[in-house]
C-alpha cells in the first residue's frame, strides 16, 4: 500500500500573519506552492514502492540512496515539502518571545549578540541570488551557523539540523512586497516562533 505524503494544515488562518505576510500570499503559498511540492513528490515516488515507505526526512537526508531517475525530483519536491512543513511552524501570529536563554546565550557566543545574529541571517536571505532559503542551523560539530541554500535544498541534505529557515523565493513575498525582499525579511522577525526554534535546539543539542 503506497504511503502518500500529505499537505499539513496551517495552524492559523491565512490572514493571521498580517501585516507581515498578507492573506493572499499565505493562501497561494500553502495551497498552491506547497501543495504542488507534495503532489510532485508523490508522483516522483510512484514507481518506487520501497521509497514510498520511507519517512520524508530519511529520504532527503540520504539522496544518494534515491535512484538517479527520481533523485532531482525528490531533492526539489521532497526538499520543498520538508522546508515548508517547518516554515509554517517557524512563523506564528504575533511571533513568540525571544529565544530560550540557552539559545540566546549560544547565539551571542557565536555571533556577538542577538542583533548581530539577526543582521547576519537577514544578509544571508538578502544576498541569496534567485530562489532559496536563509538558515540558522546546527552543524556537524554542534556549532550554530548561518548560511543560505539555493532552490529547495535543506540543511538536512548535508547533515546539518535546521533551527530556523526563511523562504526567500519571490512567491513568498512578491504580491505584497514586490522587489523589496529586505522589507519582507524585516517583517519576518516580528512573526518568528522562537518557542519552536527553542524546541528544535533542545532536541539537537
Ligand atoms: Mn515557498
């Protein structure tokens, strides 16, 4: 029996993130873009019953074990499904308090202070050419790192654990912000769900 990947529900209404992210953008982003990654992932796995049994994280963190005929489609659509499933949890109406004390301490130790981290992450998103994501992740040496990836690539594809990601594809902001990616990134900070980021950090630390 084929196990299909499913589009997760948003934990809030489309308009709940306004004015940071408008309702129409959320509706299309979740209901069209994310939904398409899920459909295309299921289609890519249609001829591979053994791959259909695997969890999404296992699939995309071991792309070398995916047959070449399906690898690019799994990378793009599996990555897209995984990244967006997390993204909907990284944003929350009104945001949630600042990082947990342990994460806050480690962000300061790594980047100087919290504001310096915000600046570095924002720059990663701003300077990502074309489509991709900005990340705060824990690397293999258990160190915090900020960087960006192209397309739907996820830190898990290279053995890192994502703590916070920001979608900087134009589809994530263009209806409201047009070419002003910097304004979208600035607005992101007021809706970050630090409680969830803290949970992820606790789990990987
Ligand atoms: Mn997106």
